[in-house]
């Protein structure tokens, strides 16, 4: 489908269809980087234990926004969190169900993960019911931040944490439209960045200042923004070509925002 057609469709419908069609082959191609036993940020395979972005999650109520096959939530639940994992794609949630069954068979106990099919921009998950809301290239990339960030804040308890990973606005400016080869030149507009259509799906990003103004307008405090880097030994990953890895060793390609809803 060309991007002139995708730009006419509501992004949630388009992404639901895209992820339903792609779920099976996506997991065949990326399962190495989506472990269900170690909580791991996906693109560089960075263990949560290394970045400590989520804070203390043991015994906490956690919601994953755009969970895919819920691998991250399953790994967190195996480590002691109580997780709810929501995704717009029923195929992705069906896969999560299978992975939960496998984890139960292996552990002799079912990890505490509730799977929900739904849109993170308009979900009916209850107010103030989670200590941590997070997304690893899920809602954080494919839903409209002007809609999903306020929703996440609504679901968080006072003192709760919102953590998410995505590509950086800098990477987006250096990625020619419709191409996977990233250059050392800025070839796309930075100002006005918001909805970014490619030929298959719709994703979103904002200029750095717009992210900060969005967080502040939702009452969030900024704790940190981590620009993760591939380890020296990484040449290629299930997500990134050698060209993209080489770029990311020089410039920030991935950001993990850590935000807090004030306690009172
Ligand atoms: C790249 S997957 C991310 C999941 C997982 N962390 C991973 O790396 O596989 C992106 C997910 O976001 C989901 N998604 C996109 N838009 C959504 C929305 N509005 N509400 C809920 N989920 C959404 C897609 O269905 C897809 O499963």
C-alpha cells in the first residue's frame, strides 16, 4: 500500500490491520530479542537490570501499553510484578496467550499477566490503578502521543512511573522517507514532526521540545531520558541493519523516557 493511501486512513485501524497481518512473521523474525524470562528493552537487547528504568517493579501493578506478544510483561511477572498487557491486535494477544501457556508449563505456575485487546488511546482500563505504565516500541511508537500519554497518566496512581522507549527524533530526520538506509544528513523535517506514515503502518514522534511540553501539560515530572547505544560487539540485530547499527554507535537512535506522576 502506498503512503498516499495510508495517510487517508485512521491510524488505529491501519495499525490494527497491519499488526494482525504481521504478528506471526514478526515473532518468527524477532523472538531472539523478545525473551520471556529476562525483562529486556528490545532494539539493542538492553536488559532492564542494566538501565533500571522501571524502578522497583516487584509486587507492583504494571500496565504495558501496546504489548505485542507480552514478552516483556511475562518476564516482569515471572520476576514478581502484577501485569496487565494491552494491545490493539487480537493476533498479538493470541500469541501472548500462547507464550503465557508456555511459561506456565515451564514454571508450574502461571505468570500474573492479564491480557487485554484494546486501543491505548481510548482504553477502559480504570483510573489510578497502576504503579508503572510502560511501553517498548508499542503505543510509544504506534499510537498518537497526544492521546496515549494523557491516557497513561490517567491510569497511574499518584507517585507512579511512566517509562517508554522509541526511536529518537534525530534518527527520524536522518531516515529518508520509505527507506531503511540512514544517512549522516538530515533529510526530513524536524519542525512539525508528528504522524509519520510509511508504506505499511503509521507511527509517531515529536520534536524534543514538544515531548517535554506534552509531559508538563499532563503534570508529569521528567526523571531522565536515556539514549541507549548498541554494545561495541553488536553489528546487526533482528531490528536493525549494519548501516543502522553503525549510525547508532555515533548518534542516539533510541530514547527511553522516565517520567513520574507527582505523589500528591
Ligand atoms: C513493535 S510491537 C511492540 C511490542 C513489543 N514490545 C515488541 O517489541 O514486540 C508494536 C505493538 O503496538 C501495538 N499497537 C499499535 N497501536 C496500538 C494502539 N493504539 N493501542 C494498543 N496497541 C497498539 C501493535 O498492535 C503492536 O503489537
